[in-house]
C-alpha cells in the first residue's frame, strides 16, 4: 500500500462525507446522519494516518513524527482518530448552523459529489436541501466536521508533496476537489 493509495481512500470517504453534508439526509438505510458523520470522520482520519505511516520510508520517520505532533489533537495517541478507531466513535457535539465570523467568507469550490449530481439530474426542478451541519469540539471550539476533514486532507497532501512522497499531479488526481481518480 502506498501513501497515494491511502490519500485516494481518504478522498473516497471525503466525497461520501461531502455528499452526506449536501444531501442533508442519511446515505444508508436505518442510520442517522450524525452517526454516519462519526463513521466517516473515523474513516477519513484513519486513511490520513495510514498515508503518513506509508510515507515514513521516503519522508523520514522524524518528519512524520513532527507532522503527527503538530496535528496531535487529531492524529496523536489521545487524539480524535485514536479514540474513534480504538475506543468509541466520537459523537457529534452540535448539529445545526453556526454562522461564520463577520469577516469570514466561505466559498465552496469543491466538485459536487457524484451522489448529489445524480440526485440533481433526476430532479425535475430545483432541489433545496435543508438540514444540520455537524460539528465536533476541536481545539476548544466547535468545528464543522466536513471542513475539518477537507482541511486535513489538503494539509497532508501538501506535506507529502513537499517531501517527494506523492507528486502534485498525482495528488490532485486523487483529490475530492478534482473529482477523485478517473473511473
């Protein structure tokens, strides 16, 4: 397994998380969105952690350790990934809408997930989805889970590119923002 493969795996889970967020309803039968968000959070973080582990021979053990230390709230031994993978799923601390600070502008330039595209194509008219955004407590404040996962994905991808573990072109091809690997 390679870091690039683990990034592609994280991209897969990110697209599902993004679809869940945009659809505003569960992806599976019998589940509730908050629980699915928790499952996908664990899957994304575990994929990112595995990409780091796979990077050690090229990036160096010390560089990977330093990256993990800088992201210890998520990837450390007492971090969210460790808790949700080994102990219990991290619950959603808040669902609803928290407006951004007054000076923040949020643009979403990510590619629309395929599940949402297909739903929009089948719709006769405008599909308006209303529902909650899911937040966890991260570094002392409520943080949008989807945005946090995308941010971590892009930061790790940049780190792996800077260390020569993955190429920028290959990393972008696996990015959910670019639609992921070609089908």
